[in-house]
C-alpha cells in the first residue's frame, strides 16, 4: 500500500459511524418537536444523558427498564431542561430515544467504511444498546436495557485516548489523584478503569457466544486480538489495585480515627471519607472484574480449541444421501437391509470405554479417608397454615409500629406547620409512653427517617393520582408513600395535608435519643442529624 496511514481506515470510520448514524437517526425524526426539543444540540444532549444513565445502571449491575428511564428523564427535565412534559410524556420520550433513535426500531444499522487494502467498501455493523428479559419480584416480566460495546466506545471516545492505552492512562491518572489526595477526581478515574475492564469482559463473553454459534465465523485475527487484549489487561493489574485498595483502606481508617467524634467531623472531611469509601468499593469490584477476565480468558481458549477440534472431526465423517444410497438401494434389492447398520452406526457414536492402566496398578497407593455423613430422618409436625397466619400477624404488627411512628412525627408537624427533630426529642424526653410510640425500636425509626430524608418533598396529590392510574399490589413491607396515603385517608387530622417536606438543618448539631431498644432487645443511643419536618395544608 502506498499510504500506510490508510491501513486501518475502516476502524476509524467505525468511530465516525457511531456519531454519524446517531445524528442521522435523530435529525430525521419530527417526534422531537412534540416534546419541545427543537435543535440538534438539545436532542444530542438528551440522547447522551440517557446513554450515560444506562451505562451507570450497567456499572452498578442494576436494572434499567423503560419505567426507570422515564423517571430519570422526568427528574433531569424538572431540574435542568425544564420542558413542559408530564411523567407519561417523559416515559414516551425515553421509549422514543431508546427504541427509535438508539435501536433504529429494531433494524440492524450499518455504516460504509472504505477498506484501502481490499479496495472496496465494508459494511460496519453498529449497535448502541441491547436488552434482556428480567423478572421483578420473580413475577413481573420486564425488559432491561444495557450498552453494547459500540455504546461504551461512543461514550469513552470523547476522552481521545487510544484503546490500547486507555487502561494504563486512567490508572496513572488515578494514582496521581490518590497521591495528591484529590479523592473526588480519583472516584471518576476508578470508575473509568472499572468501565474498561467491564468492556473487556463483555468482549470475551460476546466472542464465546459467536464461537458457540459457529467457530468458522470467528476469525483467527479476532481471536488473536482479544487474547492480546486480555494479556495486557491481566498482566499486573491485580497486584497494583490490591496495593491501591490497602492504601485507600489505611487512609480511610486514619481519617475515621482522627475524627472519631461525629461532632468534630467537618464537612470537608465527611466528603473526603465518602469519596474514599466509594473508591474502596470500586477497587473491590475492579479486582473481582480482573479475576473474571482471567477465568474467562482460559475458558475462551478452551472453548475455541474444543470447537475447532469438533469441526475437524466432523470433516472425517462420511455422509450418505438417503434417497440414492438407502431408499433406492432397498427398493432394488431388499436384501440390502442386512447392511442397514452402516447407516445407523454414526447415530450411536459414544465416547471410548475406559481401559485399565497397568502402570497405575504398580504405583504406591495412598489411603483416602472420607468422612461418612449419616442420614438422620426427623419427623416434624408442621402446620403450614398456622405458620402462615402467624407470619401474617407479625407482619401486620410491624407495619402498625411503622404507622404509629410516622403518625407521631406528622402529629407534631401538623400542630405548628413545621417542627424540628430536636424539638420533638425535647417534647418526648419525659413522656416514656409517647417516646415508645415515636421510636418503637432503633431499626424502625431509622428506616422511617431515612425514607423521609431521601424523598425530601412528597406531594400527596401526585401520589393519589398515581394510585388511581396504576394497579398495584398491597405492599408486604413498609413503603413511605403508601403509609402516608393511608394516614391521610384514615386520620381526620391529616386529611387536609397536601405536601410533606423533610430537610436537613445544617447547624452542625446532632439529636440524641437515649435508652432505645433495638430488635435484639438491647438498649442503644441514637444520634442523628437535626432535620425539619414541614407540612403544607390546603
């Protein structure tokens, strides 16, 4: 070839095609106007925001259904894009982005890249997202989406790093941020490293799938490329990341010991400690991913060898056309049925029988001791219906304690419109019975407060509308939204509540409840941040 720089031109055009087809699929659709996204820039920003959400869910190994995508778009739109869309319209927009723009309505997408070595165009297959069937609560069948190899490459290509250098460069940047104690930036880099390892593992799994389907369609060049990629990945990564993990553990432990008292823990130190814990989590997952790649590397080699050997054995099998070699011969000479076993023998091929190895017979045999486990049969008089009734009674009692605790919290807030947790602690300090209703045990009170703080603002009108539009099963466990609707409908003093808000009070103080029983009947002391519970009425 005259120009060496054109040698890998189709690979470059594959990267170009990732953007070209995405823009083509988006620009030609008029559906965007229904949702208020008029310019190409607005459309591409939303598309990449959705792809990043799918990638984040894949990294966390969590489901990513169309309901999740719709809820994500609704949240992002409310806080940032500010388009006049309802939740249903956000879900429709998510379905349009995933199934129409990214998946091309289920049709395969190809981009033409010219191969200067072969002097012809190649059809380069491009796929951004794929899906799999999952079951929610082992009952409801849903479709969960995840990014393909092309989808990951599209998002990571903005880093402008060569594929064979991405892992090394991200590792070096991660180490540099650790040394400078820039833990917020180190979190992003360790996520990128984990992402690259996940992509490599996905490549191995896809290669094994192609080999199982037909080993002849998987070229030796592709096999060599993925093997070399595996060797580069697993060469010395595990030992390095184990050292990083020990370093992060020691720094986190030192920070915790230095700031053992919660009141002395500054906001900056809290943030640093939080980042260190996230880094440690991703380092553990990175080491696990490295081990999976190592195991899959040897599985890939064994599978490819076995499939090629099987194909080689198939070439030695003699094949007969049944009509000309069997039916016609039998019709001409019925006595040929005596030789019918020639046709039937290949159907009953079996592995060769094991033979007795005389060399083993004359070797020194070591005694093998096995522990024999005795089977003990025990008859149990078990009444399943009585057990189920008892479990149902215990469940209802636990839900009643949740209801009583939440009812007490709302009762204090309804009196004045808003109340702080410190004010509540002062009010129940001398009233033992009321305190037990407010805090039945440590676990129940903690879960109620965590759910309130996590939801922050709850609109009762929206919850009522959603319940009227969707059919839902009765929850068997505590759910904050369902419990709030129950209190509003059943308790007269709460019927005019329309919004409940819970906000942290950043005053640096903590609220203490002493002598609270936990589920093991051990008395504990609860220390938590001060929060403000606000109730808005009609």
